[in-house]
């Protein structure tokens, strides 16, 4: 009997922000992953990197300011760095939790590049705020380099595009490791955004939405389930209002109508719903579940969270 393959997307709750927070948070995430491993399924994990990539970008830019002989780190390099150190913490925490339960499943992190379209509309309308707060003079200097800057309530910050994922370069390696029984960590932070230029892959100044990359990962792996773990028990209509209504079973067509109504927060919940709808649209017999990290096992068993299906 073939084992079910699930793609698990871990959000901010699973990682925290600072180094100490991350060390603590991944222990809880590891317990959730181990619970899933006990269900005898193939697991591929993606994760967010929003605060981490911002810290790396800021640190590398500050280093460049202090040492003029060094160039500033491109956004794609910052993404690669975040995948490395988050993957390191996450795979070690999962390995420790598995071994404590007598489970000897290898855990492997794959540095993952995700192909984007150079003509994606987002390159003309950047939306992702990143990096340190700048003065007006520093912001003008950034714009002279060709970078986009926006004014926030803190001051000025760089803003980058969020193109849609089109393909995953290392998908064959991820599939091979998963088929061999590894728990695989891939597409961290949405993956390293790259542009195809003949045989060359060139890093793009962008941040790919993690949930959309997770959906693409589930699609290319022909996964049975896309499990999007967050800090909420399920989706809600009228979220934040007195008349909020939990959604536990959500057909894709109904989800599309709620998206059109603007029911889901644009920068947090909406990408999860879009990824879920996209996945079940290309895999009609698949299921996407949006649930709290603490309910991972029950969500896999379709006893918690919001089930999205075709």
C-alpha cells in the first residue's frame, strides 16, 4: 500500500523571531511533525522566513556599510542563508523528537530554488517590506540603485516584489529523498527566487510567498494533502468581528467567492486560501487543510481545521 504524501507548510508560530525564540519554537513544531510521522505518511515540510530574512538582509547591509570592500548581499543570497539556518534548527529538532519516540527516519534540508517569471506583474508592483528602517537620504540612495522604497510608520524601508512560483529546480531531488523515506525540508521562505537565462539561474530581487510555493510543491509532488499550519484553529468569515463564523468544510468554488468578497486578510490568510484552492483545483482527489500548529495530527485526520476540497 502506497503511503500518503503530505506537504506541511509551517508558519511564523512554528519558528518565532529571534534565535532563542526559534530554538524554543522548533521544539513544538518538531512534536507536531513527529505526530504526523507516527501516522506512517511521507512528509515534506516548507516554512516561513519573514522575520529571519529581514534580520539577515539588515545585518548584511550594515556589514557592507562598515566595510566598503564588501558588496551588499542580494536578496536571493539572503533567502539562501535563511533556508540554511532555519533548516538546521528545524531538522535537528525533528530528528531529536523522532529518536525520542524510537523513530529512525532521516530528516534532510534541501536548499531550494524556485523559478519565477521575469514578466510577473509583481515586479512592477512590489509589496513585500524588507530590511532595516532608513532615513530619507538613505532611501534616496537606495532608489538611485534601482531599488524600490516605501514609507512605513517606522520610516523608510525597502520593498520587493512577490512573484508567483512557476517551477521548483530541485523537485526531482526532493521527490527522490521523499520516496526513499526521508522527511524533507524544502522551499523554505518560498524558496530562492531565480530567473532562467538559458542554462543559467540568476537570483531575483524578490520574496516568494511561502504558502504559494508550498502549493506548487504539493502540486509537483502529486501530494495527497496540503497541510497549512498557522496560529488559528480554522478559517473564519467576518474575522475580528462579533459575528465571526468558523468554516470547517469549504468547497473550492465557495472559497473563490469568499476571496472575491475580501473575506481573508491579504497578507496573512489569503495566500493560504489561494494556495489551497489552487492545489485542489489541479488535484481534485486531494485535500487542503488550514489549521493550528497544535492540531496538526487531527488536521491530517480531517478532524480539525478547515477542509478545502474540489
